[in-house]
C-alpha cells in the first residue's frame, strides 16, 4: 500500500457462547458500540447460497432479520480467507442517500475460537480484489501489533 495513512476503524469484541453457538459482544465495551451496524450476536455458518460472489466457504451473520417478506439478515457477509491465520475479510453495506455504500470488515478469531475481534472500516472499501488483498497485507500486521 503506497498510502501510509490508516483509514479510520472501530474494534468490537465478541466472546464465543458455546451453548448458543453465537459470538456475543463482551462487557469490554458499552452496550451501544462504536459500530451500530454490528449486531449484539454473530454466528459463523457454512455458505449455503451459491450466489455469494466472494467464494467464501463460511459466512458470518447476525441473529436479527428485517421485517420483510424475504426476512434477510440485517448483518451478513462471507468470510474470505486471508494470508494471515485466523484473519478473515468481509464487507457490510448500507444505503446512504439512495446509494449503496460498502464498508470493509476484518474478523480475527482467537486460536481456540473463544474470542472474535471485529475491525470495522466504516465507508472504506477497495473495489478491486487485488487492492483489498494489498490492504489486508498492510493493515493486519499493524492490527496484530496493537491488539493481539
């Protein structure tokens, strides 16, 4: 990455609840998190929909669904493997003034899968796959030094 300026991001911490199968936000932060787009609980599951473009073997989703006919999950993304063990790449989208806006999301699972740290880069996204890979290669070592 040629630009040394790190985009703004927020970290949200989750712990794995073995009974429910969901990662739940920890008490490390207030109930209202710095990223309101991330749900209170997240669940990792195998990919079932063939239309997922990212070639992800697994997805991560929230528990809450929209109250529409199709009942889509409010938070849902594929988990793309990265060059770093236990680090995965995903995205989130929202509509701002009628325009779809993507945010890059990095997921770091602990070795024992007990904890999950989510790094949310609000309204920051690299459209090209090669650019996303380069970004991940440059930012993950920085995140590891600071948060791991």
